[in-house]
C-alpha cells in the first residue's frame, strides 16, 4: 500500500473508509510484484492496480467485502485454481492477496512514504502481531514470527527513500527526462551553471533545480547503486571531469549524451585523467537505447529504458528475442 500512500492519505483525509488489498507473495510468472496494492473506498471508488487488469474485478469485490464489515482476508489467484481463467490470471503465476481496512495506525507510515522517507508496515496474516517484532527486513516480503498463540505469518512492506537521478544540463532533453523518470519513482535533480536554463519553470517535473558548477555539485552528493547520473549537455570545460567523477560517485548508472565522435573524444580525455578499463566499461555513451529517438520526449524514453535495464540487469532487447520470465522478482522500482 505504500506505493499509493499519497492517494490513500487523500481518501482518509476526506473521511472515507478504505479497504486495501496487497500482493503479499507471488509464485511463478506474474504481471505484478510483491507490495502492489489496490484500494476501494466506501463510495466504491478504486485506486491503484493489482495486476494490470488480470484480477482487478475479483480484488475489487474482495475489498468491498471487507468494507461491508467482513474480516481481513487472504485470497489466492492463479492458473492452478479451477476458476483461474475466470479472474483472468493467465500469465502462469499464483498471487496471494491480503485485504484489510486501513486505520489511523497506518497514517504515520503512509505519511512517511508519501514524503519520500523510509517506511515500514507489518501486517499479520494468520494471527496477532507479536508484542515484540523487529525483523531485519530490507525488502517487502513474508516472515514467520513466534507469538503467544503460536507461529504467525507476517507481511512486512518496506518503502525506501526514492532513488535519485542527477541530470546535468538544463536542456529540453533534461526536462523531458525528468518528466519521464519522476512517475517511475526517481527523485530528479537538474543542475546547470547557467541560471537562465536552470529554472523550475523549464523543469517542472524535477524535484530540485540547482544553479551550480556541475563538477562541484556532484562532489557534494552521496550516491548509491540505486542512483543514476545523466550528463545531458556536453561542455568541454567540465565534461570529462564530470563524467569521471560520476563513474567514481557510487552511482549504479552513468550515461553521457553526445555523438559517437563526441564519445570517442570523451573516452580519450577520460583515459588521460586515469580512468580504468572497468570505469570506462560502465559508461553508457552515447546515452540511451537504440529505438530511433530524436525528439526530447523520445530521447527521454530511450535514456530511461537504459537506466531501468541496467538497474535490473536486463538485456534491453525486445522480449520476442529473449526467453524466461518476463517479470523479474524484486525489481519493482524502489519507492
């Protein structure tokens, strides 16, 4: 439910009673990930989606049942059930979905998640929550715990602070990239040394717009493998220094825009500055996947697709050219 925290808070703020259904486990191939939620309020309005349409009708009725006074319930949907085709889950997976009423005790976690801060919610599925419960859980999933009445299965939903995307260069390409990456879950910062280009009006989707020398700005950041750096403007005054700093920043993805000729020159300058073979191998330049992009919006899709592929370890190929599961367990974008 933490993925739709802001919308749940809005409903509760209107005085609505809300039932929320959450995927607590998934076996085999499936169209969703653990932690995905759908909620229904007492007017019958629904927010969120469990499985892209596969089981929405059944889950909607599950929430309505809880709203009408029924107990919290755990249901299973999948092709192994006799009625699997009726609910539409033909992907080959089995989903376990838990539905319950939201209460005031959920508000602190919802507020934290909506603000982009770390949050965690523990929901017992088959018994009371133990008085002392503090498992070291880093990803949403099921745990077993001892209680006074015996073992209890508990779903722990975890929401991290959102990953960051630092975009250097206040171009239209940068504005389009911010607009594409923000709905996916990235907190986007656009930085440019030119005040006329680094304005919130030019980059309305960015969480932060900074006027600063790019190399100086990057040096002040603390990045992790969840984060990405996109150098969207080529400037000989700082390009190689900025890219090298990005490669050594801890970011999981580093991409730089420019032609193949620009990239060849950039690599030569990076080598002069002591870049290693491993560092050069992690540089994505020219930035983006080959989808024929040319406009800012198209280029943003190309770049974001590459960022997501790198993050998940995916090939970036068309699905028709690959085998195995389509959906990768645990690769839902950190919130």
